[in-house]
């Protein structure tokens, strides 16, 4: 018998997954989201800095 099968077929399959696997998955999803946010902020900061250096000399004339 497979370890993924539960005795009651009405119980969802994910209830057979150990809780620490679910916790690790949630932690990895959170870390992934934070990294995406940090990378996006870094890209936007560089774009703002590049645009600021090119636009300001034109506006000052």
C-alpha cells in the first residue's frame, strides 16, 4: 500500500503529508516572495537613479 493513500477516501490527500513538509514549503514560498520584492526594488531604484541623472541636466537648462 502506498504511503500517500489514506484509509478514508473522502479525506484529502494532503492530510497524509507531514506537517513539517507543509511548514518548509510555506517558508520557501515566503523567502521566494521576499527575494522577488527585493530584486524588484533594486531594479526600480536603479531605473530611478538612471532616469534622474539623465533628466535633471535637461531640466536645469
